[in-house]
């Protein structure tokens, strides 16, 4: 559901008539999910993905879908990439830029961790297993120049960007993730490669990752230009 920028405000207070109509429609569907159980909730969550992608009111997050991931995208559709055409560039303020194929990433040392995933709109998923390459490893290999203080992520959806200060990007639980929920990251969850940023709300965990750029300052990303805080630290 690609909306105009005015429709993409982050605040729940941003209740336009059209948003309320969508919300009321969805409440009915959510009730169906509750009655039918979690299988149906998962199916419902998937089916609603295009609507929930923007969640203009912030209210869709309150629907009784259970502790399940939503499938978020700020664009209508994203091209599929696999081992034959996936690449990740690491560049910007670095001495040694690099490009990694999916196979390159798979051959690097993998880190496993399990953490609760928090979307800032209120839903969460406990104990999510992730596997991937530590972002710090890719940063170290690139040899950041002295002026580099932040990292910027790009998505091959063509629109989404995010940033992190270098110290948060170097955390041991910040992964260039190849696996999620004990399986390769699915297309809908941002595969074949997405970010998982520990300690930060979900919007920092850029899906369909295509670029990592060292920068001299944090550059506000897609949601920050629409009201989200630059610092996405989970506050609980
Ligand atoms: N490219 C891209 N990455 C993204 C988003 C998005 O819309 N596009 N949404 C973010 C938000 S707000 C959250 S909570 C998580 C959701 O991940 P999921 O779609 O796998 O549930 O992805 C984050 N990464
Ligand atoms: Mo989110």
C-alpha cells in the first residue's frame, strides 16, 4: 500500500479518516484470527502484509495477531534475489571497499544468537534465532577512515535506508543475517540477506540489504524522515 508521504506519519495520533476506515476493517479480520487460532493468525498476518506495511495509524500493531512477525515493506513489491545475483557492497569512508556474494558471506564465520524482536509500534516476537556474519567483521575488513563515525544501510527495495553510530554497529549482536527462525531468511522477511540489529527497534534491521556505507555522520533513514527517532534503542 504505497502511500503519499502525508500518509506515512509514524504517530498514532495521525488519524486520518482513511486510516480509521482501514483500521475498523482490520479489527474485524483480527477477530477472525483470534477465534481460529495461531495458524490462521499467521496466514492473516501474511495476507495483510501490504496493508500493515505502512500502518499509517500505528493501530494495526494493536490487532490481536499474537507474537508473530508482520511482513513490512515500504514499497509495493521487491525483486527476488538469490545466490546468482545477490551482492552486498561495503564502501564509503573506508580504505578497502569490497563486494560480497551470498556464497562469500556463507563461507565467513557465522554467529548464532536468540533475542526478542521489538517493533516500535508495539508488537514483539520472543526468542527469535538469527544466524549471520557479524557486522563488525565486515566493518573491520573495510578499514574505516578516521572520519567514519556511522554506518548506513541500503536496501535493494530501492527506497529504505537506515543508519547506526559506529559503536552500536560494532556490537556483537549486530548481524548481517543469512538465517532467521532456523531457516534461510525468506524473501518476505528481507532475504536472502537482512540486518539484525540487537538492542534497537526493528526499523533499524534493514531488509533486502544491498549496501553498507561508512559515513561521517548518521544520516536519517526512511522512517526517521517521517518522525521516528534516529536513536532506535529499545527502552524497556
Ligand atoms: N527494506 C525494509 N526494511 C525494513 C522495513 C521495511 O519496510 N523495508 N521495516 C522495518 C520495520 S519497522 C520492522 S519492525 C522490521 C520488520 O521485519 P519483518 O518484515 O521481517 O517482520 O523490518 C524493518 N526493516
Ligand atoms: Mo517496526
